C-alpha cells in the first residue's frame, strides 16, 4: 500500500513539474508573441506616420478611423477633425460618383487604384492617385487608403499638352507662311516663265535667244528652290504624298539630261547616260519624285563641275531594286563630310555657299524623298577629283505590256481643236497671268472669255455662252474659285453647267490645296507656273483638243 502511495506521489510530482514547465514555456511564448506584436505594431506605426503620402484608415462604410500626419498636412485638418468625418466628405460633388464606385471595388475585390479630386479644409482642391487595400484589424474589415498628391504630375502633363499645342500652332503658322510665300512668288513667276517660253518660240536672233534662255533658266532655278522648300516642309510635317504610275526609267533620265543640255554645253560639260542590259522598259512608281531627285543631283553635278563629264547610270542590281548613280569630275568633297551633306541647309563649307550659291536643301530633300519611297542614298567623293551620288528605289515592275519596238522613242505631240467654236471661261484676277493664259490658249486655237472673280464666273455662265470648260484660279476677290466651283456644282449658274469641266489653275501648290480643289468639285488641277504641255493635256481630257503624234 505504501509502495502505491509512493508511486502516485512521484507521478504527481512529475505531472506538476511538467505543468509548471508547460506554463513557463507558454508564458515565454506569449511574451515573445506579445513582443513580436508590439514590434510589428511599432513598425506599422513608424511606416504609417513616416509615409510621404497621406494614409487614411476607414471602415467599409467610409467612416474615418485614423490618419497620419502627412494626411493632416495635405488636407489641412487635425487628426481629431478627421475622425469626425466620412471619406465622402473629403470630395467635391463631381468626384463623389467615382469615389463611391471605388469603395465598392475595394470592398468586393480587396484593392483598388484610381484618380480622384479631394477638397482641403480651406476649400481648395487637388488631384490625387489613391491606392486602397482592404485587410482585417481586430477581427473587423478596414481599408487603408494611400493618397498621393499628383498636382505636379498633372501640371507637367498640362505643360506638355500646352507645349504640343504651341508647337502645332507654330507648325501650322509655318505651313501657312510657306503656302502664302509659294503663292505670292509663283504668281509673278508664272508670267515670267510663261512669256519667256513664248519669246523663245518667237524666232529671236541668236544673241536674244541666249539672253531670254538665261531668264528662263533663272526662273526655273527659282521655281526649284521654292519646290525644295515646300517639299522639305511637307517631309517635316509628314504630309508628303506619293503617286504610282507606269514610266520608263530610260525616258525619265533622258528628259532630265535634255533639260540640262544647254547649261552643260555652255560650261563645256558632257552629259552621258548608261543603262544595264537587263533594265526593264517600264516600271511603276512616283516618276515625278524620281525626276525631282535626278534633277537635283544632275544640277548639283553641273554646278560643281567646271569642265568634264557628268554621267547618269541606271541598273537593276539584285533584281529587287533600281540603282542610280550621278557621277561628276568636279570639285569633289572630303569623305568625312559625306553624311553631313544630307543635313538641311548644309553645304561642304562656307566658301562653297559663297562660290556656288544654293539653299543647302537639295540633298536633304533628295534623301527625304528617297526614304519616303523606300530607298536610300549615299555620297562618295574625293577633293579635286569628283563626286558620285548613288541611290536606289524599290523595283516594282509595270503590268503594262511592252511595246514590240522596245524602248519608246521621243515623240512630238500635235494638238488640234475638235470644234472651231471651242470656248473656255478663264477665271483669273491677275492681268499678266490672264493675258498669258489667253495667248497660250490662242496658240492652241482656243478662245477665252475672262472673269476676274467667282461672282463674274457665275454671271458669265448664266449669260448663255457655249463654254466647253472653266479654267479657275483659286484666290480671287469677292468670291474665290473654290466657292464658285461649289456653287456651279450645286446648279446656281444653271443646271446645264453642273457637269462642266473645271480646271484649277492656281499658285496654291501644297498637297492640301489640290485636295481642297478636288473636294470642291474641280476635275483637274494645274499649279503655276503654267506649262503649255500641261494645259494642252488638261484641255484634251476636257474634250477640247485632240492629239496626234509625229
């Protein structure tokens, strides 16, 4: 019996010791947990109070439970004033719908980020980005909203928007200035070039012919400068448009060399062209832009070559591209300057500009045009030896059938009036350009009546004369050509004139100008200076002329 008692006593002591040990361990763990919680709370409090952004603790209904010092400074309320408010009290009326939607999102999704507008204690407002997160605190769901003032960010964005608008307005002003400049220069240039052409066909004695030819070339040089400036502006604004037509590379090069033949002969420079055996007779692309590039390069080669040879080569290369080369044996240039030559307004050096002149835009325009066509250009030169400009464009073969005779020969086109009663109405307010157009038309056997503004055009049409077409200037007093065209198409001059061909003849040469003419209802567009060949083709399309070939 005593042994059992002793046994139970020892067992009791062991259990008592175990309980004491367990209690001590539990007490130690509880203390550790307590300390850990205190440490976590201190850490949370430190983060809460030291945050550079405002922190607002609120329940799911929007009742504010606690805020940090940053929030107090941001809103202008004390902590006590904050806890007597609800979250919706901090917003102006227009921001309340968005705030309510965000509160629903954080309650259902657990987090939400949105932009809103808050109102300070003094009534001023500020934009903010809010990041809300839902979590449990003492068994209850609460939301912590982090409020980041984005006033500076919004101001930067507003400044950028304002700067962008100002840049766009400046670009529009520049484009308007260039368009106006182009119009004002082209208007008198039309008379200079047009009457010069007539003088050249008037049987002048050789010396007179040479002098008039120099006037003609000077006019062409001025026109090329204007076109380079306009094209450079179009490329800067991304408004350069291309067209695709079937053309002969050989004929294109031949035309360019023919236009430079007299200038080359005067300097004692020979012009040559070389073509690879496999060159296609016809290809497809923007022949006008290709011609413009070749004109610039050949003109440059002649400018910098005192005597010698300028050679234009064309080959197919790998079969996917057309390769061109314009080579001269002129002054050349330092190879280190090759890339800089294509920069706008740059020439080899200051002495080059003084000696040879030029705007320094030609090569920049060439590169821009070629890149727009999917090609490229490089320059190679040796001082005192010469220069070689090589460029390429994608080769798109024409679907037009090749003529049995191979390469087309140069043609002379004869024009004749279909009806001896052919009569056109010429709308032109500039007396010089009006007289020039009348003389051009007369040389084709076409008579013209003149109107000096759009209102006169309508009155002339109502007079009952049998007009076959209208040649319409755009900028005219009282009523411009666009408005007159719209009224003709609307039947204001009489229903019988609604379909009459209306050909724009204008010094407005920007792409938007042609588009405006087409939208107004014009059937063709010719830009000044007016070329006799272009006018003949336009009249032929209008049905006044028939063509024959020699």
